[in-house]
């Protein structure tokens, strides 16, 4: 059960990071605001332009 919960939670967090990135990009282009810097964490990586969580890193 722990393995399933870990994978579901990771997928949910990754989805929310991707959604947040998309919203930031939409606000950046028309409004000219800079995107915030990436979090300083060994467990967060940028893949294909999106931040993703790697809990086993």
C-alpha cells in the first residue's frame, strides 16, 4: 500500500508542478513577469521544461 500511495502522491505533485509552470508561462508572456527560480532541492528536477519530483533521488 505504501508503494502505491507513494506513486500516486508523486504523480499528483508532478501534475501540480506542471500546472503551476503552465500558469507561470501564460502570465509571463502577456504581462512580462519573470518566472520564479527553480526550487533548490535534489529531489526536484526539470524534465522537458517541467519541474518533477523524484522521491527516490
